[in-house]
């Protein structure tokens, strides 16, 4: 035995002999070294480095010193026994300690031996390596950990356990901040290297071991510090732009998609023309990749309160940094050089949205935790965010369903839960991710259509010139963009999560809007406004009896997102079409009915009009802009609230006209187009037709109401729209014909190239406008025809009948009269101009109303368009286009109109010298029901002012506000006029008695020759 003087470790041998130390044999088996030169173990012999001893038990201090010396060895070969294993020869300290840890655990499990002392020594030394890596220079512990992570598999639990125990030991030995710093020094290089690898991968080449390696940092709550380290590593600086998030570790994962990683990168997939517009293999890869990111983020959220807080902050900051993606200019011009790095790419954002929708799965059916979402989240001002656990930035500035007064303090809850946070973040992310992508898809599809048209035109003339080849290349590129965007947005797994999320959102919106007053008052007391339970109350009225003030804090974007999603679904090809399950039908249908028709719940009429577009998606019929062949739904037949759909639809139809805002005409009609489609479908259902009838009856009973009845305002707008559209269309068609004739006559030949291009551009623009007008006019006229088959009297009411008759006469005269040739353009189908069909529709409306004498009289008294030849022109056209039974009916109508016109003319001649005070000051006709306007004191006929107030609720003489209930009947003047008329008639009767050939009773006087 060596003396103490010769070797300082010799003193430790005495401790080993006198205390409960560590088995020498166990040291040899676990640490793979021995201090006994005579030992036969396959290990390193460190007797010359430490001390030579044959003792069976060694002191802990001796083993600790020996282990440290083992770690400090620069090379091991000179200490190796003849048959020393590779593990015993391992020079890399952390790899060696991990091996020792695994052997120790195995021995302890298999032999039930207490290895705690050796285990503690291994962990102490591993902790020293982590905290003081300079002692072991030039070793790179980061590289060693990376290799251990890569070599581990799902059956190897020891690497994970070693990492956890070492990390916990580091935290135990120093303060938390120092511990985190030490771990970052080791693992940041690992994560940096991993990020470089990920950055080079795409959806096909991406290896799953990247997620496996990242999993080591988030799998165990005991070492939550590792998760904190990971989220810190992937967090950019506080002033980072949206695009900077792509350069983070998490960002590099999110950028891997079917779409290009950056907005300027090339598209990688669908680069050849193919009949297949989907790729299930790509979908599977995308779904698996996004699921892996989701699991990583989910683990960060559940690991510890600190990692949850930092992860939510990362998400919130990322969304805020990318908020400009939601601006119109950004979605259109995002490829411009100056905006490239200011926001993250479509690939990044759509992947982030896929992750967030998966996080929202517990909010959806059947667990429906969405009912725990508090609707006051966006009312929290910035100063209170931290105190109330609100992570999202600028949520307070969201545009909400209802407006609050300037300076008004909105209700807020005591605190906000995770469910509420993730719900609002997911909606914000969809707004910034998928919606701009959908807008871009629409734009690229339009460009593709234009390119295909141009290619078709030049292909026939010169298939081999450069222009033809360039156009073909453009078609390939644009088709590639379309398919990449479509396939990214319609990946089935992600879409299922999205659909369920929007179904849950629809349920939540309905529940908060219909919360009973007494429940709301309880919420105020608790300072928690989430609906908590699913009440599913029936819609008993146009608007709920009570509207909670928190509706001022619900963002419009929640509804906008659902509309955008449903509108995207209609753009998918039939093999991609998303078949929405029935419970979602019910949720969407009820939410749409509730919010679409109620300005008490949604102030913005444009948003309500968009809901009509979403409702059109639920029609079980072919719809415009959709390739779907079938869609099965029962909401219009079986839903308990289906009888509200007609009134709700008419409310939003009228609101677009009555907004008081400057609504672009084209935009207004784009809103109304889906409404016509819905109404035409409803007209095929008898119970919905009865709803229209009931509203018409209600309107007739309330013609003088303060608020004009909804049905009266509706048909007034139908007439206004029809007149405007046909006028505009005919004007454009006339100009188109003139341009076409000039082109045919060679007048363009003398023009310069630029002037010819200008004429071509004018022709295309006029054609687009004419087509737009004709499409909507067709819907308007068709629905008027449908309405008048069942509802007649209100169209013949004295406030409506003159306008109805004048409109029909004007249409008929222009379409069948002497000047119809002015609109005879080439290729009428190109402009959706079908005058023959329009004449048939108009003729049906005439016949539908012909049984009412007031209508026939109004037709005859239209001085602008009616003449005795009008219906003979129409009959000629009807004969030519095969009008069938209509020809005879129109002939009978013509006779009746002429007869009533003659009778009226005789009557008017009789009353021609009426005093000025008996005449209506607006239209100069004899008043039959004079009323006095309250502010201007002018007397007008009741029908005249009623017609005026349908579209303008002001006094026409001084512009003061006016409603029908304010006008006062002028009974004295009415009796005076009636007496004067009776006197005139009596005088005429007396005169006719003296005639030798008195007219037969009830006959109509013939016009004088």
C-alpha cells in the first residue's frame, strides 16, 4: 500500500476501510476503471494516476477524485487493459458519463443493488461539466449532447433521464438564473446547429429526428428549465419584424410547407401540368409535419407556468409583428421588395394557424370548452393586460360588432383563462394567415384565367412565336401557384380542425348573443362573462330580447373568418370539396340567421351582407363560383329556426341600401347576388313562400307605420335596382355596338397602336360592366316574376303601382320597340345579354298583375314609355321566340289596358280644369287623399309622399326628417276635392241624358277621333 506522503489520495483509502464506502467492483462495472493493478476487469487502470489499492470498498471521496481524474485524461490508451471496451476508452466526458449513468441504472434495476452513491458522483461530475466546461477544453459538450440525442431512439430512455437528472442537478447547485445561463451555454450551439439543418430541408427531405431531438427539451416537467431554454432560444428580439420570426428555430419548422418558405422563393411542387389537382402524399407529409410542431408547442405550454407564459407571449408577439398581413395593401403587394421581410411568409403563417387550430381541439365538439371563452377579452386596455393575464397585443383596438361611446369603459373579467387566450389568438392568426392567402388565390386564379384567354387567342394565329411560348410558361407558373396555395389551405386533417373550430365559434357567438338578462347579471357579479353552458335557445324574434353590453367587445373578424372559410370551400374542385358534417350546418345556420338580419347585434351592414354569402354556401344546390356537384343539408327543411330566414334575408338586403355610407354600386350588387340565389331557392319551398306572403300582408297592414314595413322597402329596392341595371346595361351595350361597328368598318386602322389598344381596353371594360349588369338584372327580374305569381296587391298599392307599371313599360319598349337594334351586339352570350328571355320574364310579370285594374290603368297612364303600339311590338317578339300561351294573354292585357286608358282619358278630360290647389305639387295630378307635411306645411297626395319616403325619409320641400306617421290628413280639402269631382260627374251625366245615343251602363267611352 502506498504511503500518504507518496500519494495524497492514499489517505482516502483509510476512510474507505473505516466507513460505508463504494464497492470497488461496482466502480469497475459502472465507471469502467479500477484502482487495482491486479484486477482482471475490462476497464482502465487508474492506479498510477490516483492510487493503487485492492480494497473491496472505496471511500466516496476517493471514487469522486478518481472519477474526476478519469474525466481529465487527455488520452486513455496507455491505461487500458488488454481487452478494454470502447466505452471504457471513451474520451468525451459527457458521453462517458451518460454511458456510466445507463450502466448504473441497469445494474440497479436488474440486481436491486443500491447504486445511489455512484449515481450521485456521475451527476455531480456531469453538472460540473455543464457549469464549468472550460475545465474540459477543448471538448464541446454541445456536440456530445447532439450525438447522444441523434443516437437515442424510442426504446432508449436513459439518455432522456440522464439529461433530466443532470439539468436538475445544475439547477439545484446554483441559482436559477445562473443555471439557465449555464444550460444555454451548452445547448444553444446544439439548437443553432439543428436550426441550420432544418433550414436546408423541405417537406419531403425533412427528417423526423429534428423533432425527436427537440423532444428531449420538453418531455419532462422535472426539467422545465430545458423548455424555458428552448423558447428563449427561438424568441427574437423585442423589436423584431414579422419576417424575423421565420429566422427562429420554431420559425424554420413553420416555414416547411407545400408553399415556398419565403414570399420570393420559387414554388417547389406541382411544377408540371397534370390532371391531378391534389397530392395525397404531400398532404400526408404536411399533416404529419404540422402535427409534430403542434406536439412540440403543446409540450411547451404544459411544461411549466413559465414556459406557458413565454410561449403565449411568443405567439402574441409574432401575431402583432405580422399584423400588416391583414391589411389589403399587404395581401396584394406582399411580393414587393420593400415588404419581403417585414412580414412572415404564407408558409409560416398557415403552418402557425394549423398548430393553433389543433390547440383549439378541446374547445370543439363534443367537449365544447369554447363555452368557457370570455367575450370581454378585447375590452382589456394595455395597462391592465398583465394583471388580467392577457397576452395578445392591441386586442383592445379590434373593430367590434357594436361600437362603444367615446371614452366609455367596457366591461372586463377578473382574469382570462388559457381557453380564452388561444381562441382569440387562433382567430387572429386565421385573419393574418389564411385570409390573405385566400385573397392571393383569388387574384392568381383571375390572372391565370386571363393568361389562358390570351394564350388561346394567340395560339390559333401563331403557335410558335415567342409570345405564345411565354404565355404557356406563365400558365404553368400560375397553375403551380394556384395548386400549391389550394393544397396548402385544403389539407384534409387541418381542414377538419378548422371546420370544428369554426363550428365551435358559431355556437359560442350564438350563445353569448342570446344570454338571458338574469344570467348576464350573475356574470357581472362574478366578473366572468363566459356562457359556461350550452343553452341552445330558440330564435323567437328578429333580435334577442336582451343584448349584453359585452357585444361591444366581440371582434368582427370572428364572423369575417367564418365567411372567408366557407367562401374558400366553394372554390375547391369536386375531389377536394369539403363535406361539412350536419352538426356544423346547424351551428352555422343558426348563427347566420341571428346575426345577418339584426343591426342590434352587428352594426356593420357589410358584415351582415357577407353572412348572406356564407348562407348561400349552405344551399343544397349548385352555387356560383363552386365546382361542387352535390351538397346534402336539411337546415332549410328541418332546422327549428328556419322560418326566420326570409325576414333575416330581407333585413340585410334592405340594410345595404340604407347604410348611410358610401357603398360602391358594384359592391352592393355583389352582396345581393347570393341573396337572390337564396331567395330563388326558398321559393321552391312552400313554407318559405308563405313567409314571403306573411310579410307582404304585414306590409299592407302597416303602410303608414313610422318605420316602413320591411317587405315594402324590399320591393321598392327591387324596382330601383331593376331600373338602374337595365338602364346601365343598355347604355353600355349601345356603346359596345358602336365600337364593334367602328372596328368592322376599318375605322381603327387609321389609329395609332396606343389608340387601338385604348379602344380594345374600352371594349373589354364596357363588356365587363354590361355582363355584370345583365347577370344581376336577370336575378332581379326573375325574382320579381316569382313574387308576383303569389303576391299581387302590394305591387298594385297606390304608392307602388305607378313605378311598377313605368318600369315594365320602359323595359318592354327598349327590348321590343323600334330602337331595339341599338343594342344588337355581336356575341350576346359573351355579355350574358338574353333579351328574349328578359321579354318572357317581363311578360309574365305583366300577366301576374293584369287582374288588378289599378295596375292596368297605371300601365296606360305611363307617359314615358306606353303607347298603343307597345304590346303589338311585344306580341311580334313573343311569336318569334315561341311565347306560347303568353301571346294570347298579352293580347288580352293590351285590350284591357287600352280600354281602361280610354276611360281614364275621358275622366281626366272631365277633370282637366281642376284648381291649382287640388293638384299634387310634386307630380301635378289631382289629389285623392291630400295630407299636410308637418314641417313645410305643404299639402301633397298620400301616395306621392309614401313613395318618396320609401327611399328618402325627409320632407322633399325642406329636407327635415319625416315619417308617415307625422303627416296629417287634410280632410277639409279631401271633401272639397271629392265634392268638386262629384259635381263634374253629375254635370257630365246630365249632359249625356240629352244625347240621342247614350252609352250603355258600365261601358267605356271611345276616344274621340
